C-alpha cells in the first residue's frame, strides 16, 4: 500500500512541478522558502530549475513504483486481508512524533505560517484543503498509535493530495496573465 500511495503522489507531484503546470514550480519554490524555519527570507541555494529537474525524476520513477505496488496488491503479496498491521510503536516514540507534528502544525498555522496564509487567501476549495491537510497529520499519528498502518498511509496520501491542491491554487495576490490592474488616478 505504501508503494501505491508513494507512486500516486510522486507521479502527480513530479509531473505537476516538472512541467510547471499553472506556475506550480515557482509556487513550490516560494512555499519552501517561506517554510524554512531559520532564514526563510534569505537567498535560496537552489533555483526553480533544480526543483523542476528533481521533480522530473520523481515523475519518471513514480509510475513504476505505482505499477509495482498495484501488482503486489493484485497478486495478494501485500499480506492477508490486504494490508499487514503495523507493530505497536513504543510510547516514547509516539510522544516524540506528536511533539514534532505539533511544532510543525504550530509553525504552519502561526500568523506568518504557510497554512494560515493559504486559509486567509479565502476560497472554499483552499480552505477545505487546509483543513483536510491538518486533519490528515493528526489522523496519521492516531492511526500509527493504533497500529493501523494501512489507514496511516491513506491519511498520508490524502494529505499529500491536499497539498497538491494548495500548490496548484491561484493566489489573489499574484498578478494575472493580463498584467497588473491599472492604478486609479
């Protein structure tokens, strides 16, 4: 199931960013700079072209991983009943994961955080994607703590697809293709 989820996300992300569909590569570059915890406003060490090249590798490898994962599921090699259970994780590891997820969510939801800016941008689709992305982080941790690895992977995939929705979304503060609006005199 992990191969299927990874293949779907890698293929979609790779082709969307590599082809710069609707400015996704430039938007991903800006989002990654804004999400950098220390020094996000500084000069970037990689450019959009490098990100597009790396995304192209993901876009080429993703379909093969997806195909292999689907073949494993079809042949029944994924385990009895479809998905094998994840062994229970130690409590200290779950607490550490919860702390990391909590700090990550706090950083993205604070006033200058990426998810807060996406929420403030306003459309219903973007707000729904932000809510589902946040819920998928919590669901991932809950499913891991319950030993439900298959559902954890599903929540991971749903969160990834919601992040692609945010990556492709149009921002109201970006100029349109026709250029900036004329100023009133």
